[in-house]
């Protein structure tokens, strides 16, 4: 049951991260964040870096668990879980690369005049 929860959480992160990145590219800052945009981007980079490493560690761990599984079906499920967490790590890495291209300044607002 815990494996299923971890896989669903990994899939949710795979969907959530690109959605938030598209909002950040448009100048979004989380409403509960107390600082300005440069501080938000720095904190977000730190969180994404943590997710990248978490995905790598969990992916490798799930491969190790698949290697010691007793049943073939159990090892297949664990390999699917490893693939999901490697995907989380890859998406986080791509998000870090995208964040590196976003300037730390406030987005320019056109006056429309």
C-alpha cells in the first residue's frame, strides 16, 4: 500500500512541477511566500534541487528493492516505481535548467499606452 502511495505521489509531482514552472515563467509568486520574487526563485530552486536528488535516491532504492523481490510481479511494480521517481528527478533537472534562464528581477509590466 505504501508503494502505491509513493507511486501516486511521484506521478502527482510529475504533473505539478511543469504546471508551476509555466506559472513562474509568467511572473507568479506563491501568495504565502513572504519575500520578493528573487527570494522566491532562490527558495524554489532549492526545493526543486531537493526533489531532483530525492527522485534519484528513491529511483535507485526502488531498483534495489526490485532486485531482492521474491515474486516477478512484485519486482515489476517496483521497477515501475523506480521509473516514476527517475521521471521526477528528470523533470526537476529540466525545471532547474529552465529556472536558470529566468531572470531574478520582477517581470516587466507593459503600460499599454
